[in-house]
């Protein structure tokens, strides 16, 4: 009976993987777009990160409403609504290219962020539950993260290729093929999901209290509270590393946009490799152990990058638009940061898995507020951009190093459930 149940979940799991891809593809647009708007609208480093900030600020606005939608409407209807909103958001970004308006661009980023938040609220608890939580749940989220990394790898490479090497010709309108691709995938996903049956495991579990008010909530669990702080910091780290590295390469190191896109794409490609590895070993190695190792390793890489002179050059293999590898000459500090993609790869799944472990019927609400804290992906890069304006690009990476120290603390100490006496079924 157990084997049959798992077999029936194959199609929903595949759809969740597809939605994971879309989350990264649309979110990843803000990375190369930061370089584009810096040139097109003559923006500062701080202003160049506003699109990214708007995209992630949407999580702060939509996380709790999305969690309520998940409870009231279920996984399928919430997913369909999220896809529709995503189509509109990318469409607005397309209109910003026609109008040449920075304000319209920011609105498109904000609306797209609403969609990404709603999708994240669905796919994470869905995969964690279908995997049976624990190590198996983490394993499914890691495989979903691998699909996420595929989307993230494609975006900077594709947009960098579309921009070319002429800085004066870099406009949002030139990225239209990438926007059309996103809208096409959204339309296809909506049609497929509309005719598919999606199980509602957490919804059934959370509606069994006969309308009585529960004295507990996800915030009754210390490990969850510390976990949402960890995810706020983590998303800022994941996004901040490639975003600021991209600005450094194109604005200070003299690397053209296409080559820089290949380098940033390699960061996301290493995240893909890391998540595939995490998926394969996720059922055997605990999330706590995995998170402890990668956060410690990334602290070493980031601090090494900060203290490495930017004049030291090295040839590194990069992932190119023709799905092959070539060599690119970059500062050694950039290569160290790019290698960090392998470490950040498994952090999301590990933190999420640790934060919701043992929450049971509180998982849906927990996932909603969890997504609120994803706004860290807009906050930390903006702080980095400000520090880069008043200091240097590389000094801004102290923000990343400090954040990683907290994540290491969470892995070693903060993730332990000290509230096991609370009933969650």
C-alpha cells in the first residue's frame, strides 16, 4: 500500500519540480537586469538593486496571505493563482521595456515577486510532506532545488548573451526573448496544472481541529523562529553573492556583460550540481550535518575572497550559452565566490527542513510566514549595494560573512526542537 501511494505522487512531485524551475527563472531575471538598469537608467549600485528588492519585498507582503490561501484554497488553486500572477508580472516587465520606464520595471518586479512567494508557499511544504518529512523530505526539496538551479543557471547566461558587449545598447527591451520564454512556460504550466489532480496532505491535517482555537502556533517553536531568521539571511546570501559579483565584474574589473553572465551562470550551475549531490545523499546525511559543513566552508571562501587582492587574476572554467564550458580570466576573489555556489546549494532545503520538522498541522501557516522572510533576498543585496557605494564591492561581502556565522549557529544549536511537548496532530 505504501509503495502504491508513493507511485501516485510521482506526477504531483514532477509538477512541483517544474514550479521550482519557474521560481528561479523569474527571480533570476533581476540579477542581470540590475546591470541593465544601471546602464539604461544611469542608476547607482543601490538603485540597481531596487528591482531585486521589489521582487523580494513582495514576499514580506504576500507570505502570510499566501499561507492563508494555501489553508483555505489548497495547493492546486493557490498554484494556479500564483502562475496567473506570474504571467502578469513578467508581462509588466515586458511593458517596461517598451515604455523605457524604471517605475514600470519596479512594478513588474514586485508583481512577479508576489507570484514567486505564492509558488514557494506551495512547493516547499508539498515536497517535504510527500517525502515524509525528515531526511526523505529534505531529499525531495534538494532535487526540487536542482530544478530551481537549472532555471537560475540559464537566466544570466541567456540575458548576458542577449545584451552583447555594447554597454550603450543594454536595455530591458533586448531581453524580450527571455521574457517571452517565461510567459510561455507560465501559460503551459497553467494548462497542465489545471487538468492535474493534486493531493492536499497538509490541508487535510490542519483542518481537523473542529474549528477550535489552537493555543499554539508555529511561533511556539523556538527552532522555527530561529529558522525563519536563518532563511531571511540565507536568501540574502544566495542572491547577494552573484548580484554584487556581477556588478564588480562589469563596473570595476572590466569584464564585459556576456562574459560576466557566464561567470554568474557558473555560480548557479554549481548550485545545481550541489543540489543534485544533496538530493542523492539527503536520505543518508541529516540536514543539520549538511548545513553545518557547507556554512563553515562558505565562511572560509568568502573571507578568503575579501582578503584576496582584486588584481590577482586566474583562468577559470565557465558555463556558456551553448551548454559547454570555456575559460574566462577573472579575479581570484570572484572564483572563490563562484565556488561558494556549491555551498549555498543545499542551504535552503536544509534550513526549511529543520525549521518545520515536528510542526505537523502547523506546517501550512509556518510555510506562509517562512516565505515572508524570503524578503531577505532583497534586503541584504541592497545593504551590500549601499556599502559598495561608500566603500568597495569586496568589502560589502562582510555582510555575507556575518550572515553565514548566524547560519552556522542555527545548524549547530538553534535548529534543535526544544518544544517537543506540544501536540502537532
